[in-house]
C-alpha cells in the first residue's frame, strides 16, 4: 500500500529535524512523501527521497524585524498549503505542533491529519503542574490538590488561545471548535520523546508516545578531544537561544584548569573577547553531538529537548540550565527522572555551574544508571518506524475514503 503523505514543519532544527526523521523513514518504506518546510532544508529533504515544497517563513513570536503574529501567519500560509494538497491529493497529512496551516488545509480538503509533537506532551492533566513552568510532579495528594486548584486559571488562558484559533478558523472558512487544544489532532498525536520523561497519567485516545525522532545533517570529522584523561564535559548550547553564548563562557570560566576536560560548541558563533580557555578546554565552531557524547561523562545544556534526548540516548547525565520556552519543563523532567540536575538560569555563574557538574560527577553511578535505562529503551524501540506505522494506519483511512468516493487525485480545485 503506497501512500501519498504530506508533511509540514516549522523550520527551526528542533521542529524540522524530527519531521525529517519521520519523512525519511516513510520514504524508505516506499511511500511518496511531500515535505513543506523552510528553504534551508531543501537539499536534505530531497536527498532523503522526498519532494520539497518551500514553506512560508516566519518567526514563532513577532518582533520588530518580523512583526507578523503567529495566527496571522497561519491565515496567510493556509491558502498556498491547501493548493499543494489539492495538487498532490495526499492520503494523510502530518503537521508540526507549531505549523497549523497544513492542519487547517487538510481539514478543508477532508484529509486525515496527525500532529507531530517533537517534545514533551504539552497538555497538563489534573493534579499536575501547568506545562512549561518547570514545576515538578507533586509527591502527595495535597500537592496534587493544590495544582488542581489552578485548573480554572490555566483554563482561562487556554480559552483566550481558543478564541484566537477560532477566529483564524473563521477566516479560512472553518467552523469553531469547542475543545481547548484545537491545534492538536484528535485523530493522532505523535509525541516524540522518551516515555521516561513523561509523568504517569491517563493518556487521551489517539495520543502515542513513540520516542525521539532523531535526524542530523551530515557531520564533519569528529573533533579532537581536549588532552588528558579526566571526565569529559560536553557543553551543548541551544541553536536558537542565548546568542551571547553565556552558557559556554560560564562553563569555560568555571571549569577551566579543573580536573575535567571540556569540549564546547560555539554553534557557528564567534567566541567573546576576553575568554580565557585553559589547556583542558577545547572550543569548536560546530559539534556533532553524537560523536561528542559517546565519550562524555556529563552534558551541560540549555535543556532544549533535542539536546536532552541526545545525551540520554548515549546514557549520559545532564546538567540542565534552562533559558526560556519549554526548557524549564525539560529541566524539571530531567531532575524528576533522576538523569541529571537543574541549575536555574538566574543562578548561573562560574561557581554554581562548577558545583552542578561536580555534584553529578560525585554521584555519577546513580545518574548514569538512570540515563542508561533510557538509552536501553531507545536501543530496543525504533521511534521512527513506530511513528511511520501509525501514520500508515491513519493514511489507510484516507486511501479507503478516496477509493470509496472514486475521486481522482486531481479532481478537487482550491478556492480562489
């Protein structure tokens, strides 16, 4: 059963790469895959055997240089995406959680649609803290009750988002939705994280935790490690936050001349003036994390989801220094799962970072054992294949629907 599958993803690496992993696996399994994302990923999409379609590019949050608000961007993007769907007549659509235009276009065309969530599941359950604030799961019934008392406050914020989404739906010709998380598919949500990082809960129908979907661009030669035989600390900064490289600078200052070796990525940004890296520190312009983390004892990062799961896939404990966005939530799960420690961004200094790294190394067996359990799960399970199978099952519904209608792929025409 060869399906036509349409994928749409926001162009930031943390969103485009998981969708690339899914698309590459679907293409390997013999399906015709169309991938709509940012132009910078065209060569990788095509080399993986998919057809590339350029997506409208916009910032997730409006700025002076990019003033377009997210929902306004969705309205602008839905029409072009719908025309692509009409031209290709896919049996199933998969959209990234930040990319709603494909979901709305699929609904307009009556095509089954799935959501890919490339991080933790963002919908809180009763008794759990609100998502993204970085609070840990309560240990007592009283704690759960206290969090439950905030449900109405959280719902009020979600209602505002629901109003914005329904206004967007009205503008593209769709009826309003009554549910609060209308941007997530009710048919299938693929949660691409380790189940060990998810709090125990009753999962809604259609939500599947498949494991991290990992893809990376071709890597340069593995970096030369710092000299010596001390524990290797890999500093892996965020690709989209902390442009001044404060985390890297703090690590250089706090860990230089110590008993550890430090390998830090500058993520293609220039090192600041006045940095004094010791002989045990090596700074590289760009780092393939798989190569670096195989030999690491600790990974220091901003707690971006992709970096956290990459470290855990190698059984390496994490020092999480969350910067913004969902990083506080990821850091809380790192601590809850026992795979590392959390250092709040406001407390970051050379002394506190050194103490955090030392605390992990002093209890390394404890943290590494928990991290290796996560890595062992990843070796037994194949997230990309599992996600592809679920998309195939949903796509089979679309295939049967088209067959029942007897509609040739090019019969429908877009509005306007």
